[in-house]
């Protein structure tokens, strides 16, 4: 029983560290902070999987809070890192989108704010046990961006950004599922 208490304490501390690193990394470029956050999140998942008992309610609440902060804020640097590794010579617009060379228009504007809301919705749906909401999120995002997906570079950025963002949010939320089982 004592070992379980230590395991849950370590899990909460590691997740709090993950949330802190995610918050510090929000809006910044570079690979160090996202990789540190990813390593801490992986450790948090391992620690949450070890105990043989369900987490007590205070641990579940703290875990959920840290996981949501990690999902929402940590997804920004993770997504930026994924986009810098996969995009070509895209010119970033003044509103965070991509400037279409042919038309000069900025496409995918507001992606950062949309990403925050999207990760909150994804992680929240998983934590709440309502995965059906993920289909609604996909539909809203697809319909909302459909007219901007006419060129290959924009489509690539949209797909890579969405998958990186969702993967991060779902991974962060999975810690809560482990704590409850």
C-alpha cells in the first residue's frame, strides 16, 4: 500500500513537471522543451501504469488537471516541432498561417488558437469518456478549413499539424485513463 502511495505521488509530480515544461514551451520554437516534455510524459505514463490500484480521487483530479494543461499548452511546441521537420520553404504569415505563393493570401490563419481549442476538446473528450466527440471535432475542423486546402503544401501542413496536435493531446489524456483503471 505504501509503495502505491509513492507511485501515485511520483506520477503526480512527474505530470506536474510535464505541465510546467509544456507551459514554459508554449509559443517558443526549438526542440529541447518539447522533447523534455515528451520524455516526462512518457515517464508519467509508465508510472501511471505501474500501480495495481485505482488512483485516489485527489490523485485523479491532479492528474486530470496536469494532463489537460500538458495536452493544451504542450501541443503547441510539439506541433511546431513536427511542422518544422516536415514542411518545406513555406513562408509563415503574420497571423501564423502559410502564405500561398501563387495568390499571396495567408491560409490556415488562426491555427494556433484553433489548436489550443482542438487539443482541449480532444483531451477533454477522452478524459470524460466521450470518444464519440472526436468525430464531431474532425467534422468541424474539416468543414471549417475545406476551402483553404486547395494546394499541396497547405494540405500537408494541415494534416501534419492536426495529427501531431491530436496525438499529443490523446497521449496526455491517456494518463488519466490509466489512473482510473
